[in-house]
C-alpha cells in the first residue's frame, strides 16, 4: 500500500494532517481508534498517530521506522512523556518537516507516474474544491507553500475533445477511468480539450495501477467503451460534415427526394449501402474519413429506388438509432467559465 494511515480522535490533527498530505501528494486514510485498522497499519507505508492516542495504542506503534507522532495543542512535556522518548512533531511549528517527510513517503508513487509520461506539478488547493484546474494554473515548482502536488495525465487520457484533437483510445480511457474512480479526478480543463488530472493524494492505489498500465499508449481499459466511441465518432462525423458533402454531390432531383425523406430513414439507407457495398467510413483513431465520391452515387441510387417503390403519401418508417453517447459517454458537470 502506497499511503499513510492516521489514527486520532483530535479533529485539529485530522484537518491539519489531511491538508499536509494533499500538499505532499500522499494518500491518507483516517481512522478512529476503535476501528479494525491492524491490517491497514501492516501494509501502510507510513503510520501517523495523534498524540491523544499514544497510550491507547501501546505496542501497536512499535515500528519507529514507519511511525510518526503528531501533536496539536498538547503540552510538549505531556506529549513527550506519553511517547516514551519517541520524537513528537508539533503542529504548526513542525509543519515543514512533516511535509518533507510526507513527500519522501510519496516519492515512489510520483516516480511511477512520471515514468508513464504524466506531468507532475503544483497547483492551489482551491481548484480541488472547484472541481477543475485551468491549464496555466499548474506549474513545475511551488509558488507558495500551500500548493499541492498535482498530476496531469493528458498524455494518457483526454475527454470533451473534438474528433482529431485526441486519439480515440485516449478518449475512451478517459471515460473508463472516470467511471471506475469517479471521486478521484480534478481534470485540467481548457476551452477545447479536457485532460485527465488529479491531486495525487486523491488517487487510490487501484487508480495509480490503472494509469501505469497505460504507459503503452495502445492499451484499452474497456473494449466495449472503445467500440462505443468508434460508433459515436462515425455518427457525429456523418451528421456534422459528411452528410452535407454527399448531399452537395447529388443531382437536383435526388436532393428533392432527400429533402422529403425523414433524416432517420436517410441514415438507415446509408447503413444499407455501407453494409451491401463495403463503401463506408474509415476511422484511423483520430479522424473519420468518408469516401464521398464513391458513396454519393450509391446513396443516390438507393434513395431514388425507395422513392419509386413508395406509394404517394406513405410516411417514411422511422427507426431510432442507438444513442451510444447517452449510454457510454462521460459527461463532465458544467463548470464556470475560465
């Protein structure tokens, strides 16, 4: 387990240590003394004990290489006597020392994330409360001591991107990671692109493992979602661009038939042409390319054939297309303009 376990009943210690852990990028679990945390303490990288719990825990703290004692508002003499000579770090006077210790403990996780191509930086904790981080708010150094360790994973996963701005694999993995760990992310949000991001202290071990598995840029976390992104892109590219390009190449008489035909039916006829002839879109992961020159006469012939065989006044059959976006797409909550 790459993280720390804090045991205390003192709310002052809990609040202060939690903020220091976030600043240092150290995942922290806070437990009450009566909770069964023995197994967690055995696997934790660092054990933090509030001065109020030294006596109660007794021998359970006997691992000085992994245990620190933190006090807030307790008499130095009282804390030292209870700790039986073990050093006690006091808040806020030893705050910098605690942060350095937390940073040393978190360093292996940061090294793993860097190895995947993620950018480790620093940003203000207020962005954690707002739910997103503007790109220019992340720096490679601390502007002030209160800034926290932040990781931008845009090289691994992106969302809310137009076709062509991010590879299909990255967009699918973005959606998959948000579904698996919905509370972990504080994304980097620009006008045209959302990059996966998080305060490192918010990442559970499973999320870190998932990110590290994406070091190979071709790794797909969810093949079903990947197929859904593929289908979404084709539907979107047809509606936004390809349909107009095909329409502009049709003879005037065929355009009139198109105009009188339900859009859903036109799309159904398109799918029939693609299935029957194999002339259809190609998705290279970045963009969808339609063979407009070859497709236009084939769709025109199918439209005119249906027109000839449809009695006057007969409404076109409407078959709703599957809404992949509603079932699979991660939709981030609306955020203030920035």
